[in-house]
C-alpha cells in the first residue's frame, strides 16, 4: 500500500480523483470481489481484526494495544498479528524488541511487542497458526481487514473523525480501500476516534445497519514541565498534523515542524538537519513513539537524535470503559459458534 498519501486524497474530490476514477472503479471491483468471495481460513482461537476503511493511520495500533490490555485483564493471553509493513523480513517471525529493529520487522510491530506476543507474517494464516503455537488464546490483527485471508470473529473498523474517508474515492483516486458497502457488510463494529464531524455520515450508516458504534479518544501521556516549552516537532506517520495538534494540546509551543512519509527511515542528512535546527533555535525535539522505535537500535547521530527527543506516548481511551471487554466477549462467542459450525460440517 502507499506509504505517503497524495494530499488530494484528503480534500474535496477534484480533477485528479475524477481523472483516476476508471482505475478506482477497477480497483474497487477487485477489492470488493476479494472481500466477498475469498476462501477464508479458520483458526482455533478468537480473531479480532482492527481495520480501517482507508489507506493510512486512523489509530489502529493504539486501539489494538488497548484491546490487548483489556484481554490480559480478563485473564486471556492475547497476541498480535501484523504484516510487518516497512520491514524487510518476509518470513513469519516472532518479534523480539531486544533483537529486531524497525528496518527488520516494521515500526508498529515493535510497539505492539511491548504489550504482548507479536508475530509478523506476509501470510496471515501462517502467522495466526504461529501465534496459537505460542500459546495465544486471542489473536488481535493490526490491519488486514480487506485482505480476506482469515475468518474474523470481530472486525472493528476505526475511523478518524477529523479526516473521515477523505474525498470518498477508491484507490488510486482516493484513500478508500474497497467499496464501502462491502466493507460495511463485513464490519462488526465501528470505532469513531476524536470529536470531528468528518465521519458523521458513516456513523449514521453503521447505526442504521444495527452495527455497534463505539467512541474513543487518543489521550497523550503528559510529559513533565512541558507547558510553554518551545519545540521542534517532527513525525513520519500517516497524519503528522494529528501529532502537531496533540503537542499543542499538551501546551507545547511549536516553533518548527518537520513532516516525513509514514514509516520513514531517517537519513543521516535529515537527522543532522533536525539536530542542527533544534540547536540553532534552542528548541526541544519532540516526536512520536512510532518514530522513536525507528531510531532505536542505531548508533551515531540516530542515537543522538533519539537521546535528545522527547517522545509523546499515547493511549486509546474508550468513552465506555466496558467497550473493549464487550468487543472481546462478542469475539469469543462468535468464535465458539464458528467452531461448532466447523465441527458440524466435518462430522457430516
């Protein structure tokens, strides 16, 4: 998938989107057919998929982590399944934060591995079986909603209420990954994040289709003595503007900001520029946890940049404190029903 979304995807549909509409139509037909007809493998434990309608970040990773914490609190052993986007390893791998770097396994899996057992695999089914082998009794897939490889017991689609689905067009004319009607059909519940209005129409559609709608907010962990501090904020994530809003909400005074593509690995020149600009203006460097894990494990100036950067950690906080437990309980029930159906078929 595209790591840097074209800006026109997030604006009102213009000539670029309409010019690309024949390709979007073709892409939509293929993606919709795959979701509708693909033969999905079944595993012996509940599978919760955290997805989104569009390319790019909507808060899937912090949502997955919040659900894993809720699962652990219920006495379950959750495990994460990720494709390992941005990493070079193309074999099914158990992520070891002490051994692997983001260049190997991707940045998101390293964040997930701080919470629970994490496996990366280009082959979702193989990765799921590896997690079961590791003793996991609940699989949380970070993304993969449209890939249609595994039978899902709960598909939670996360939507950012500031960006919504952008111009509403399918890839490549817009950020939408598959026809919305097909995605809605396969979705179990919707999670709206933030207090914007860009997702209102989709929330109404979900409610009309009797799909549960949950509400959450990304809550940053406030650093000490941060208010009023002059900062250089930098981020290589899908929506850097969201990070800058967080920094300002925490009271940081952003003097300079530097945006990079999602999953970006910083070059020596970029690192030198960040350090030099911060030093020249006497600014505190501030970045995201995702950017920090990409700098971790390197030596020289990357280590210096990480050492000098204040990392803003975030949590996904549900409005309803029982929301994550409800999602897990529904997935467990759906899994039991699925396994009973599978057993009935094989015994006939």
